[in-house]
C-alpha cells in the first residue's frame, strides 16, 4: 500500500493565556519564538476565539506580543476577540498547521508546552464532517 502526503493547514490549535492587556494589545504566553512564527514574521492572521464564558458579543481587533516582548515577538493581526477580553483569559489560535509545532523553539527559556489530543472539528474548515462530498456535486466537471 502506498501512502501519499497530505496538506494539514487545519491541523493544530494552540491555547494561550492572556498575561496582560494594554489597549488593543494583548501580551500572551506564546509568540514568534514559539508556535506563532508565521503570525509574527509572515503576518498570518489565524482564526482565534476566546475560551472564557461571559465575554461580550462585540468584537475588537487586537495585536499580540509574545513573552519576550521584543519587536520580533509582535503579531500585528488584527485578531478579532471580545472587546472585554482581559488578563487571565484563554484564547484558542487555530489552523497553525504542521509548522506551528515545527518552528517552535525554546528561546530564552520559553517553549514549555503540553500536547493534548482532540477529535473535534477544526475552527475553520473546507473539510468539515458535515460537508457534502464535493465530488458528488452536480456543478463540478470531472476530467476523468
């Protein structure tokens, strides 16, 4: 049996803690030297959601600073989160793909993490479990 490689953009979420809030900047416990390299250096705006209950429905765009708080550990965003998010809240950052884990370093003593397996659907997906098989669509032309 031959196996084939697959893209995994939807793979891997990261849970971070908000350490401090200053205006529309959130200081979180992971960043450019951790699993968020692409958010800092490529400018990717990953989907995010606050995991704490009772936050406002109104959203606001936030930027992130990682734990080193230097200029290279900055993620401009904007990342849309509840306007009343605060220190101590948890944020899920989704769709990090394989590189979220592969680019992670232990720079300056940071980098400790706990891996937890989950079987829920990704935050955003083209391949949701409830999505109809696109190969069965009547508006798709088959070239075979």
